[in-house]
C-alpha cells in the first residue's frame, strides 16, 4: 500500500526530472544544430504529454486497482480491533460471573444468588461465543481475501508498469531516427 504511493511519487519525480533535462537540452540545442533543436522540442513536448498522461491515467489506475481495494480491506481492521476489544470485555465479564458463581456455589449451591449467578454465567458465555464467532469470521474474511487482493494489486501494478514503459517507448522511439548517436548509446 505504502509502496504504491511511493512508486507514484517516484514516477512523478522521474517525469519532472525528465522534463527538466529535456528543457535544458532544448535550450542548449536552440543555439546549435537546427535539426537537433527540432528533435529536442519534440522530446520536450512528448515528455509534457507523458507527464499529463501519467498523472491522469496511471495514477488513477493505480488508485482504483491497487490502493482503493487494499484500503477497503485495511478499513476492516479497525472494525476487527473494536470487535476484539468487545470480545475481551465479554471474556472479563464471563470470568467475573463464573468466579462469583463458583464462590457462591461453594458456600451454598442451592441459594437464590447461586441460581442468579448461574443464569448470568450462561448469558455471558453465550454472548462470548457470539462475539468470538464474529471475530473469527472477520479474521477468516480478511485472510480469505488477502491473496485475491494482493494478486489483483500485483497484476495491476505489472500491467500499469508495462503499459507505462510501452507508452513511453512508443512516444519517444521515433525521435531516435533523427539522433545520429542514438544507435551507439542504445548498444552500450
């Protein structure tokens, strides 16, 4: 979850740096070769379009397919923590009633107080069972959906990365033809 946010920030930082470098080259090329100047302007324009596209398409896709579903599952955890705290309280109640009932039955098992406490112990046990089943169900639900969410998030991440790099290459590759030293740079 945090990694995706860091990735999106890093992508944005990389794209901003790429724009700065392209802008610097464009300024330098204005004073030199006119063909290189034209290529550097095109490179700058393509980088600007890519930056806009990354901000819109990739960011939104990552948010919708990775961050939002993961966040929804993570939102279940505070609810689970609340249920666990409630279960802990029910367990304390049950233990307290059982202890008082045990002490009372040792004094007088047939007393009215022992019967009342026996009833309270039974209600506390039932309440504890219900909340325990609920907690276990929530845990099982999170555990059950975890591989599905992680798998979907990973698939989306790989698809977004592949699409991003393909789109960048598709956009910039035609400029290589006008750069005489590009073949040498690619083979390094």
